[in-house]
């Protein structure tokens, strides 16, 4: 760990690195500053309780963030006071844990969401965490003391959630995928609580529980399926589609009914086409603002995608879609509040997508499968995975690697050449003039 005088001047020269780094003070032993990649700086003290010695595990307490109220001078004074008390036998980390021992999982999760997830994660991620707590975790163990939750408690919940027949307040929810997400969220909750000194050190009841195997959910549309989807889109925005209305639900405000047909707004069909032509994620298109569209360069500048700031290169079909859309508000895909002072992006495409895919005979196809289809066509056309990864905005090449098995054309051509030469040497007829991907071996 780097050691330096934790003064204002020295701290002004510190820059965030790829991993969190703790800088300890040269004068006050145990006093330090954690600098995270995000630029957040937190004052800490580190000590060995009791008699000390290397046989005793170190404990860490977060004093607070480096800001106007917690200056280097204030933090140093507070650290000196606590370290003096520790030398006299105090254990502030244990005292904090004892103070929090009465907190329930629900209370701890509320603090976790407020102080860690909401300020540091995207709103969609925070919403997902909140839903998992509300639907699964809190109904099962929310009233239990957080410090008393055991691995058996979490393992039991994990099994219940994986069983599709399990009911939570009368509703069937869960499945292996969601059960595994619950494990990750509980582990993150206790990891945060441990670092903040809110639970006993290294107490993580989700640790060591084996996750369920998850089946790949990639679905790639074939050329014929894309043709059916295109026909359904054209019919939806012109003649309209038969719309099955649930008598228990109100009719969507976005749909115009003409007799027994419902016309889908042009901005909705445009959104689906843009997803097909760009490989973008749903929210990247629904949140797209006209100010992010550079028509001259043919690119989209996304200031805050799932993987951060990125640029999307537009093909001619995507440019044509954008040129055909009327600018009726701040967002490219106009919502009900388009042009209003409190304009917000469209929430989703669930209802029109369900109607369109039903009409196209593509029930069960998800909107995200359009992104997979975009990538599959790139891989099948022999484009390199790095190029596809850049188009999709993948930061990790391993994310794009799952499409490698689709890049078969170059290997098939090589196999045809090699097998054809061998068959020729054997004197076999190996004509592939009409069927380039099928090798026929005839008999003499």
C-alpha cells in the first residue's frame, strides 16, 4: 500500500486508477484514504483489536467521504481519537456491528439501495434490485435480523425461487435465472454491509451457494422470419392489425382503432426497425434524443448506455428511418408526452411488439433477440468478432465470443476445398455447383 502525508496538497495530485487504492498516512499509523476508480475518496482507519499482533485480523472503519465537511484535518483528528481509544482496548468496528445487530434485512436493504445502489448504479439496475427485494427477499426474510440470516435461509429461498410452481403472495414468479440474480444481490448487500461495518466481518450468507445452470437465451431470426416480421410491420402501420383486447385492462392510449384493426404508430414501427438495423439495446433507442443524432456523419452519440458513453455507426437503412420520422419532441421515438414541458421517453414496446410478433407467427421472440439477430448476421457474413463487438458496444471481447459459432462460412469453404481435393484424388464425383454447402459423394 502506498504511504504518503495525507495533506491537501498531496491529495490534489492523486488520480483514480483502474482498481481501488488505499493510501496510508506517514505520521498517523492506521489512518488512510481509499480512492476508487470512480473518483470517490473515503477516509478510513485500520487496526488490530485487543492485544493486536499479526495473529489478529485487521478491521477497517469508514470515517466518511472526503468533502467540505470531512477535510484532511477533520478526518485526521477523528482518526487520532478513535485510534487512541483502540489502544486503550476499544473496538469501534465491533461496537458499530453491535449497534446494527438489531437491523432487519428490510432495514439493511433500504439503506443499501439508498446509499449504494441508487447513487452508483443506473436507474434500471436500481429498479431491478428494488423489485427483487420487494418480491422475493423481503417477503421471505425481511423481518429477520440481518446478522442472524444463515446460508440455509438463503439456500432455501434460492430453491423456492427456482421452482416455477412456488407462489409469492399468490403470483407465480422466479425461475433459476431470477434465483441466481437474487444470490448475487444478497451477496452484494452483505459485501457492502461488511465494508461499512454494519454486519459482522466476513458474514455473507450467500457465499458458497451453488448457482443453477442457466440455459442460453439467444434467439436468432432467420431470413424467412425477418421477412414475416417486415410484412407484419408494414401491415401494422398501414392497414392495422387485429388487436386482442383484454376486457380486464384499459385500452392503450397509443393505439388508433379503425373497425376491428389497430394501427400501430409510425414511431413504434420505426423503433423496431432501428433496433434491427443498429443492434442497439431497447433503452438506447427509446431514450435516444434528436440532439444525439449526427445526420452528417451518420452516427448516434449515446451519452449514457449500459456500457457507458459510446458511438453507434448508422447504416443506410437506419439513416432512412430517421429521415422519415417527424420531429415532434425531444426524443426520436415520440411518446405520449412528446413536445410537453415534462416530456419523458416511451416506457416500452411490450403491447405493440406482442401484437406484431403474434401476427408474424413469431410468438416468444423477445425484443432483445433483434440485437442477437443483428450480431448473427454479422458473424454469418464473415465479419470479424472485434468489428461486431464495436458495433454492439461490447467492452469485453468475451461478450462477443458467443457469436463465434455462427461464423461458419469461411470454415465451410475451407472444408469444401480440402474435402473436394481428397474426393478428387479418390476419383469420386464431388460437384457442388448448385449446392455450395453440400458435398455429394456418388458411386461409380
